[in-house]
C-alpha cells in the first residue's frame, strides 16, 4: 500500500516535468554520479600513492642518514681507538712524545671533536687538547661519562649530547658534545695504572647533518633519540622543552626498525624508525598526515576543475541528446494539442520507428473520429429533417380534408362563387404548403398562406369573426419555418372565436414586428381563453391538451421552431379565461435569401456562424 | 527566452565561474608569506640570540617571513625612524620593535606606523609622567625583577648598593628601580647611588669612580656583561654583581663566578610570543594585539649545572 502511494507520488512528481527535462535529469544524475565517483577514486589513488611515496622517501632518508651517523660515530670510535692503542698504551704519559701525539691526533680531527682528554682514576686531568683551564668546582668523577667508563671498563661508552662542563676556554660559550669515554691503561714511567679516555665529539656534527635533512624536507621531520626515548636532536627541541610541542618520542623509541602508523591528537602520522649502530640511538622520520596537504590540495583543485569542465560539457551533450530524443515526442504532442484546440488534424510523423508508428496511429484515430463525427452529424440532420417532414405531413391531410369538405358543402349549396374563391384560396395555400418541398419560406409567403387559410375559414364560419393582419412590411423578407402560423390560427378559431356568435364580435388579430435581432408574430383572439393549468402545460405535455381539428397542437409548432432555430426560440402562450388567448411566435431575424434558406434547410446555418462568433 | 534555456544558461555560467575560481586556486597556491620587520638595537649582538631563535621558530610555524634589520646602537627615536622608513619602503606588513629610549619614540611610532601593525618587545615606552604608551608590548615584568633582585641582596646580606639602571626614562630603569626600591624599603640595605646610561660612555668606567659599595645591581643586560668582563679581566674593584642577564655570556660569567646572581630574561619566549601575536593579527584583520608579560629565570652560580634544566635553557640560548 505504501509502495503504491510512493509510486503514485513519483508519478505525480514526474508528471510536472516534460520529457526533455526528465531525460536530461536522468542523464545528468548518471553523469554526475559517474564523474564524482571517478574523481573520488582518482583522488584517493593519488593520495595513497603520494603518502606511499612520502613514506618511501622518508625511509630512504632515514637509511642514508643512519649510514652517515654510523660513519661519524665510527670516526669517533676510531679516534678513541687511535688515542688508546697508538698513544696512551704506546707512550709514557709524562713523555713529550705522548703530548705531541695527543696534540697531533686532536689537530687531525679538530673538525669533528671538541676536545680530547685523559683523566686519572682519581678524576684528575692528565692531558687534554686543546689546552684549556679546568673550570673551578667541576667534579669530573660525578659526571656520567666518567662513571660509565669506570663502571664497565671493558666497554666504550657513548653519552647522549650534553653541555661540556670541564674547561674554561675564555670564549664564554658552552659546547654541546657527545662524549665517548672508556677505561684505559696508563703507562706512567715505571708504574702502570688506569684512567679514563674522553673523546668529546662536537654536537654540531650531528646537528648539522640532521638540520640539513630537516631543512630540505617540507612537512616531514626527523629527530634522534636514545633507546630510552631521551631526545638527542629534534628540530623543535626548544618548543618541546617549553611544553609548546609534544612528541611521542618514548613510544617511537620502543619500536624496532620499520614503518609504523601513529595517532597524535586525532591526526594520523607515519613514522619510520631506524637504529644507529654503537649507541642504540633511534633516528625517527615523522610523516604527518598534513605533510602532503599542499600537493594534495593542488591535486584536489585539479580534480574539481576537471569535474566541473566535464559537467559543463556533459550538460551540453546531455541537453543535445535529450532534445534529440524528445523532439519527435514533443512535436507529436504539440500536433495533438493543436488538434484538440480545433485545428485541422495534421499529426506529426517523424523520429524513431516507434514514434512514427505512434504518429500514424494517432492520425488514423483522428481521421476515423472525424469521419464518425461527420456521419453522426449527417444522421442527426437527416433525423431532424425527417422529423420536420413528419410534423408537416401531420398538417396537410387534415386541413385538406376540412377545406375540401367546405368546398363540397358550398357547391352542394350552389354557392359556386364562394366555392371558386375557396378553391382559389386553397390553391394559394397549397402552393405555399408545397413550396417545392422547402421547409423554410419567407414570412411574406407564410402570411399569404395564413391569409388564404383565414379566408377559407371565414367562409366556413360564415364570417362570424373578424381577422386583422397588422404586419410590419420589413419582416416579410425574413425566414420562417413554413406552416407555423396556420395551426395557431386554427386553434384560435376552434378554441377561441369559432363557437362565438356573430354578435359577440369575435376577432383574431395577427401582428408581426421585428425587435432587435428577433421577430415576434403574435396570434391573438378574444375568445374564451383557457385555464391556467392547460396554458402552463400547452407547450410541454401533449396529453393534457385537448385535441381538436387536425390534432396538431401548439406543441408541434413549438417543436418545429425550436428544432430549426434552437431551443431559445419557439412559442409563448398568454391566456385568460373569458378574455382571450395570445400566442407569440419568436424566431430569429434571418434575412430570407436562397443561401440562408438552404443552410437552414441543411441545418448548417448555425454551424457556419460558430467560428465567426468565437472570433 | 524559454525558462528551460534560461536554467541551462544559468547552470553553465555557475559552472564556468566555479571552474575559474578553482583554476585561480590552482595557480594561486604559493601565496607570499607576510613580511615582518624586526628592529632591535645592535641586532647582531649575542643578547638577541635566544630572542631571534624564538622568533625564527615561531615564524616557521606561522608562515611569516622575518626581516631582521641590520642595526647599530639605536640611541633615540630619529635613528629608529630611519630604520622603520627603510623597511616601509620594503613593503613590510608589520613591525616588531624594541623601542628606542625616550618618550618621543611613541609619537614617532604612531606617526610612522599608523597603517601597519606594530608590536613592542622587551620594553614599553613611558612618558614624562610615567604613563605607559598603550601600545601592545611583550616584555618581562621589570618591577617584579627589581623585587626579585632585592630579595637576593637581602638573602646575601648586602648593605650598601649601587644601581646601574640603564637608560633614563626607560621601562627597565623606571620599573626595575621602582621594584628594587619598594622591596628594599625599610630593610638594612641602602642604595648609595644610581647610574643611568650616558651616550658614548662605558658603564664600567663610570661606576669605577663612584662610591664603593657592597653590591651592584645592574639592570641593563649590556652593562652587566661589560662589568662581568671587567671582573674577568681583574680590573673590577670587587663589589658583587647582581643583575638582569639576557645572553649566554651573562650565564658564563655567572658560571665562572664573575657575577653573583642574575635574573635571566627569557628572550626565546619574547621572540616566540611576539611573532605568534603579530601572525594572529596578520591572519585576522580585526584581531587586537595584546600585551603580555614573559617569564624570567633566577640563576645562582653555584647550582648552575645541578640539573638537566640548565642543559635545556642553554639550548635555547645557543
């Protein structure tokens, strides 16, 4: 039930649009969906490739930087080995050669190392390069590098970077160094002992290396931390120290070498972890999600621009296609609408086979409808004509019989002159009655017919009543249905003045006049009149009207006029008991011409007038 | 025009406009960073290292292009005006300025930088009636520093004090001295004399002819280093030095025992916050620049390397 309602709703919605809009909408929807999905897939693919490429580049940078770090640390180790095996173990520490060799080793590596120093086990400085004043109040034995060397004498110890707090070199500067310390055997003349050899590598060696890679990588950054997560180098170390930036160095340091995905403040980032030899330090490359933002943004704009251009083009193409498809249907629709509006049935035939077929079918249907319509009209016309003919034929025999009877009676009574007049009037009457089979005659002829009839009747009724014609001359040349006045005169005689004595001054008055576009002909008698119930039914209920004479009542006359001129025309009956009756014929004022008469005969007079009236 | 045709044309026009917009976005990605000029007296001096480091860090994060003007000593508003005009010719978008001494600086800045954001650092400008300029400024609270130094003097039992106050009518000299005086009022400490900077005269030479005192409070960081160096050279007469430091050298002098106590200005924080503030203003036209006080560090020579904190502090001063 619900589905049906939905279907009906959709149908109603579609009904609001024309076929071109519907086709265009469907094509555009399909195009948009396709283009958008393709754009999204392309964007997604590019983003993945871009991320992958960034991570791969970071991995390569981490690997190459680790190689360089390893090399630097190896250098440091080699310096320490050279100092230990080639100098400390070879020479007496009090000898000049020891000092010379010590100094030479420092000079050779001055670009890498800050200082080279040998301490005794009591923490006292034995030798140092460059020669510098030992700072007051410095407790070497409490420093971590020293303690590490003393605690594990067989190992070489790398410290994390720290401020060297040993010498006063007069520069008022502090040097950050990475210390390599080891326990060494000292040869002091005849006695041998042990001490701690310290090689302080300049922190700037590491810093410069890492700064370089950070400067060249936009967005991606690299930092170095110990295996415990203590930061050795970070491009934003000051900010980290001041709590302005947070780094997940502890978590990252716990990872083995590889690529990992981490989430920081809801932001995804990839990290590449690599381990540095000798020290266990970790070099970590961080690829934040936002790193590719600029290139991704640019690509996003490319995609959107491409989609927009495609949509513009598709809108043009789809509009063309929808017009092409819908044009024959619209043409067909237009031609059907034109036909419905009353134009000639010129149905469009064109387009694809289906639409051509539809056009042919519609045209054929309309042709058939036209033919049927004509046939129906013709049949109706014929039916009305035959009905009129039938009505007319009801008059003639009855009247003829009465007249002939009167003539017969006159001849028997030797009233030959009167009989001649009667026959003459009858001839006139028959001439008009026949009228070559016409139904429409001029009012003049109809009045002539009425006069003849009344002359006959006056003879029959021995002139017991008077007849007066008051007719405007102008109406004589207008059309009227023939034999409409005579039945009314007949009724006026039979129901009005026919039974009155000569002294009663019976009178029948026939008036004719034109009022506006209509003509009114009244037949008025001063007879006995009729009751109201009869008067009110006289034009509608034939059964309640008493028949007399020919039996042709006012109903027949009224029907004939209405059938010929339309329902607004016909008779109007006014009557009052003992006063008289007045019957008014109301017809349109149609000039009597051959053409008008013929059109009225064919019942086409009104049809031809219609288009003009619409105009 | 038929309705459907109008709709079609409207859709095409909208799509075309959108396309133009995105094409513009494609070719307009490399938007030039706003340019901010930094005017500091003796811009190459070590005392600005931490401040410039902080500025650079903040600038890289906020996508600001810094122009650090190469200047010598800025002794008055006229010298500073020249530097500002030079940068205005370079079409800079904003200024961060360490104001030159003298109350006329305010008027000069308001005239020269009427249409451009300006932020003062390290010091405010005060008029003859000790009224602050009302310009946005990022600086330490010198009054509090004066009080801190006074507390140190009392702890160490110093009696007669000499004060090297820097430039007269400057933020440091006015507020620092006021803080010092307020804190020492009613104590055993007595301020024997004040020395204010004089043009083309060295503070170390001028104080050597002053009355001997137990301790000197040096509110001017330059004078502090100068006196520390004098002590290192052995030409100093012996009063213990307390003061405001702003460079690694001042820390080293403390470390080597030539200075007794310093209150270290956090130059990094001043630099970082000032660029952050000006970037906010450049990114949001209606943002109002706000003043704020930055932190300081009290350093004692004996406990200098007692924890890792010093390592971290030095890192931002290198």
